C-alpha cells in the first residue's frame, strides 16, 4: 500500500460513488445472506459491527470499539480458551502503531504492544496462542517503499495478557496475515510475496519458519483471506486484481481485475464482500462496503473511510 495522505482523501473517499460490482448483474436475483460485518473507519478511528442486511448507520451499530493508536487497519474476532472471544486490532500511522487485544464481551483491553512500523494486520494462531503483527515500512511510496516486518509474540500461559515479544523478521511491505487451521500455517502477504510459515514453539520461545514450498510471487500484495465456501483456497488482493490461490498446488487464478481492492472475502453462502479505493480518491478506500448481490452499503458517519471489512466469525475450517 502506498504512503497515504488524507488531504483530499476524506472528501473524495467519503463522496466517491460506488464502483461496479465484481460479479455479473445476474447474481443479484438471489436472496442476500444473513451475517454481520465488522468495519473500521479510518477517519474516526472507530470499529463498528453491522448487520449485513441493515443500513450501516449509527442507529444500527451492534457493537463498537474506539481503540487508540491511529488508523484501524485490522479488526477480527478470534476464540480463545483463556479469554473467550477476543478482538484483534492493528492501528497506527505511517511512523508507528499499536497491536491490541480486547475481550469482546466487555471491551476490556487485555494486551497491547507498540511496533516500530505501520501495522496493517494482526493474527492469532489457534493452539499455540502465538500472535503475529504485520507492519509495513514508514518510508517511500508505491513500489519504491522498502522495509517491513513480522513481529511475533508468544504467550506465557493461556491468557492474552501474558504475551511477550519472541521474534521479529524482515518482510517487505508486510500487509496481511491469516492463520490456516487445515495446514497449521500462518500465511503472510506483502510486497511481491505470498508465503506460509510454520510456528515452532518451546516453553520459552516461538518463531516463524518459512514453508518455502508455499511461496509465490504477487504484485504489491494487500490482503489474504479464507474462502468460506472452499477451504482449499485462499483469496488475495494485490495491485491489479483479486486472485484465488489453490493451497495444494499454489496456482493463482484471477477472479477480478479491479484495481485498488483492499479486502475481499467470500461468505459460505457464496456472496462476495469487498472494499476498495478509487482513482484520485482516498488511498485507504471509500465509505462503501460492496456485496455482489446488488447491494452497496455506505457507512453513514461523517467522512467515513473504510479500509477493510471482515465477516463476524472467529475462524474458518
């Protein structure tokens, strides 16, 4: 993702008309699926949960959180043995950021850590409880930007509050993470790479070890998500389009050629949900969350800019 400026972005991102749907118009005849959507508003810094089938207005917010630390770049629910359901949050600016964990039931902050670059994602590995934060560099722009890291934190017991730093490894323009329970791998995307890591732990250590057989080339990778309808593949966003990746063969197939897609996922019903920026608008995105079944939901708060939208679920399998 390019270095961003909000100088003209708030106006352009908030007012930009919805882009064309990613699926053919014929798909709009089906009934929309029922699920909840978690969005982060870059402008206000607020994370909000909405019913997919209701207007994304303040009156319809089902759950919300106002984390400190800057732009909410990532927000996803996960299940734990020690703390119940938690919210993972990555928030920051181009020069610094914070990774945090909140308990969903009472919004209590359980853990946080500062990272020395711009955090774009946070993920937790089920089983080990290891948490990984992906941060891109704070210098350069577009394809010229350098740097980026994966920050690894290990738990000392079953509670999130026990997380301590374990490892930091270079990863050019790290943007996205996804724990894969089928393969026991942590997927990471950014810069020119999509790859997977094993997590090796002892009683006093945790580290990522790359599974080089699952490494492929991408073009300025932005996001990696599961396909909830097909657990044999990943869905990735990169500059120039959206692709599916077969996890067995690592073959990449283009699904859509729309540029500037920031998040993309397919619900178990088959419905696709995505967010994206528009040319000459805010580089983070617009105020719209798009669905392929003929619906585009604007987040109706002043100057809202949505970077990523996530389905309300704790994991996939």
